C-alpha cells in the first residue's frame, strides 16, 4: 500500500527558500486559510479534491498542512493512494509554521 512521508517545518522552509518546487495543500477551513497560509498554498477541501487530483502532477513534491499536523496525515494518505509518489504531511502544521516564521523574523 502506498503511503505518505513526514516533513518538518525547518526542512520545508529550507526547500522553499532554496527554490525547490513544492506543491503545498492546506486542508484547514476557509476562515483559517484566509487569515494566513504558506505562500502559494492551495486550499484543498471535499468540493475541489476530485478535480484537483485529476489535474495535479502526481510526481511533484506535495506537502499537506493543517492546524497541528494531524488531519493532514489523512489527506496525505489519500493522495498517496491516488498515485502521488512524493507526498508529505507537515509535522506540527500551521501552528508550528507560524511559530517558526515569527521566530525567524524577529
């Protein structure tokens, strides 16, 4: 059975800073997404998931994030089962991301 991997916030931040191509999916609710998300992220939800999966590059490095890194694991597993070969769940989620960005800026 296909499965996802985990990625830490520092590793993802380094990948982005280094110019690596990363597809970032955010599975949080619309209000949380609108209040802040990783630059370039796409909000993935039940209504757009089938269309997004059908059109996506399944070979691209794909990182799924949520609030704290729990819900993203289910979404990442779903993507792995759909044939995505390089899919990750962001450990610590947006909570950890926001904390690391606040620390790195100030």
